[in-house]
């Protein structure tokens, strides 16, 4: 594939990635603003995507086309991770009584790829396809703690003006050290007041972090005391899933190839 073809494909992916569950319909002006592509390039590529049913036009708005649905089942069936997640998430939901989910990296964000909602009346309403920042919430911080590249990218993109964890990078580095040492993360009210979360890393055959398992629930139930009990259980579930995916514990969790223990994140 030529360099020009690769560049065009990258632009197409930027356009398709603009659509999220929160923004399923966009005007071409909004697509251009989100992607940062030139007006003529945006118009040309959007027109091509509509012609191939990858985008659908309704008056002045665009949405993901029906052709993409034909790939969903194949993608799900072909993913060892997705195949293995079902029973693990159900087990975590039943163990904790809270909503469980799995997240993968998408650029400098994380996206939910599988969810099992809590069966209680008041629950965290997570959904597949939900896109969230790396620096807020336990699942994102696990990615940052175990990958120096992800840590640097999140800090560079958001910056200290984003507030929250990024407003004090020294404290964030210490928190990442603690997460790697204990093998799981716990956060309180970082994305939403009253919502707490726990998470642990899932590794591939090489030891790299490919996903995180997480549990989220109301702060009154998912308290620090409960987290101390559930954290190791979530880490154990993530470790078992990693082994099923081919990971072998030849080094300690803090010494994975993704981020050696001696190389703590730096801003």
C-alpha cells in the first residue's frame, strides 16, 4: 500500500471515529471541526463513504451506515478477548454486585467493548461504545500506570488545565506507582460525583496491556473498605483472563515489557 493510500485511510478513520453513542449524528461542519481535516477533503471523503454505505445522510446530518453492521458479528466472533470476556464480566458483576465492564485503548481515550449491568436498582449505567478519558477513572489509570506511552500521550493531550488528576502530576505519578505495585486501581468520583470504580490490567502473550477489567458503582456501596476486598479479586480475574489469552507470568506484574518498574511515568 502506498504512503498516499495509508494517509487517505487514516483520514477516513478519523471521520468514522468522530461518531460516538453521544454524537451519533453530525453535520459536515461538525465532522470537519472534530477531525481537523480541510473542507474539500472532508466533503470528498464523506461523499465517498456515503456512496459505499459506510455513512448515511439524512438532510444535513450524517450517521454510521448500515454496511458497518455486517462486520459486527464477524469482528465479535473473531476476537479471542471478546469471546473470553462474557463469563468473566458476569462473575465480576455477581461478585461485586456492581456493573462490570472491559475497556480498550482508542487513541488517547478508552472505549467500553463489553458491559454487564448490575442487577440492583441504583446502578452505574455503562454502555458498549462509551468513550471516556484516560486520566479519570480506574480503568484509564490502569492503562496510564502500566504504559509510559499512554501516560505521556494523555498528559500531552489534556494538559494541567484539564483539572482532576492532571492538575498535580507529582501525585499522579505516585498513584501510578501504587497501581503497578498492587496490580489494581481504585478511584473515587473522578468522572462523576458519587461514582467510584475499580480496575485491573489484561495482558496479551507479550505482557502488554491490551484491556482493563473494571467495576463501577455508587460511592455508598463501592467504598474504600469494599475496594480493599474486591481489588485483589478483580486483579486475579484479570490475571486469569490474561493467561487464557496466552500470557505467562515470567516476570512480576510490575516488570512487564510495557513499563519496567524502574521506569515510572514522567510528564
